[in-house]
């Protein structure tokens, strides 16, 4: 069983957050997961953090403290054994994350108009789209929506949601015109131009750019290894999270136009040192075979970052782009129209 699935089962059974060491201990004792590594807690911690980093609010996990993880509200772990009562399984409705539930409600009931987050939450609960034991699910809903908006704004891309003020939100895809649409169109052009610029860069400049990005992301002890006969690895470093989690990483960089294939993943995995994790960064994309090989259950997983993800991270950390802000004025609701007309 994968670390991801085994951790879900352990955390569901525990009913609350656990330290990575305890999660690993229970996974092994219950024979949900086996490892020959000497530091299983470090492996579990790195995998769960990587899942949160990669999937955001779609991840089933949340980090509540250094090396301590719990299940995200609204996520239900699947049982390790199939239920005998299949009719009950089919009748049980699927639960969603808060943002996916909000998107579903807006699409079905918004009629292309903003809805208040309380109304969205009420409808989502009514449809059994959420499973939460929290006392204020509407507050969680609004916080998750705002987090989604802010995260995408940092990356220079349009969130699926638009905030209208006073708790009202709508879906961005409903807007085919207006200021928000024009800003997203401009930002998309810049992202496309940045990606083309990456392909045109000299290799040394590109390599230095990647090293700078890794440093901004929290990597320490970054060493350029290209040309050292290091099995194709271009950069080595340590990903530091909150001064608590340290993961040694070996990175291969591909400034390619064509997709990366599975042999490259195998090459990176074969070049990993003791307790190292692998990462491939490319300006292009990965073939289905490469993605499958990277997540092979009986081997060390290799992280994959394609050109689109690379551009979004460069924008998020302000590398190669400049942010400009402008003041927008709007009429307030409190102005007295009769008084204004008499002046």
C-alpha cells in the first residue's frame, strides 16, 4: 500500500493529527506499509508534505505542527477492505473539498450570479457534499475560497473564484469581459512569453535561474553538479521546511521542447544517493509512461515539474516578471444622491 493511502487509514482511525513518527509506527505495525529505510518517519513526513505542496486544498492531509499531520476536513479515507454491503457503498454520497463543493454549488445554483458564502455552505451541506465536524463550516468555506484566490493571484493566474465583497463570490469562468477578464488575458500572455523565453535562454543562464528558484522555494546547500559525472543530476540541495523537515533532493533539469520519457525518470532514480529524493524540472511536459514510472509503488518516487508549473512558480516568486498594481476607484453605497444632485 502506498504511504498516501496507508497514512489516510491510520489518521482516520486515530481521529486526529499524529506525528510522522507515530504515523509510520502504526502503518508498519498494522502491515499497511513496509520499508527498508532507517528513517521511516522522515519518509512519511516528506511524502505527506509533498502531497500537500503539490495538491493544495485537494490533498487529503493538513500539517498542524512540525512533522505533525491530520486529515483535511471533508476528506474520507477509503477502507482497506471492501465493504460487504455494496448497496450501502453506492448509496453513500461522495464528499468533496470545500472549494470543490463551492464550485459545484455555484455551477448548479448560482445562475451565473454571485452567491454569499453562507448560502453556498448551506447548499453544500444540504447536498451532503461536505463531511465536517467543525462548528463553523461557513467560516471554513470562506477561508478556503479566499486562500484559493490569493494563491492563484501570487502566481499571476486567475483563480476559479472571484471575490465581490461582503462575502459574495462567483466563478471566474462566467466572466468573458470586464477588468478581471482583461487582467487574466494579459497575465496569460506574459506567462506564455516567459515560457518561450526559458527555451531561448543559454544553458548556463537557465541553470542559474533554476538554482535561484530552488533557493526561493526554501532549498539550502544548493550545489551545481552538471559536468561532474553525477549521473545526469544537475543540482543537489536540501529542501528545508520550517527548520523542522530537511529533505535531500537531487534535481535534473531539461530545457526541452519534447516530452520527457520514462528512461529519464529511471536514470534519475538510479543516480540518487542515500536518503535522497529525486526531482525532474522541464520546460516541456512528461509522457504518461514517465508519470507512471515516477510514481511506481515499488520504487523511490520522483517528483515531476513541467513547464506550466515551472512558469507559475517563477511568477509566484517574482523571478523574470514584475508586478504592477493600480488603484481602482468605485462609488460607495453611502452617497446621498439628492444631496449630490443639489450641489
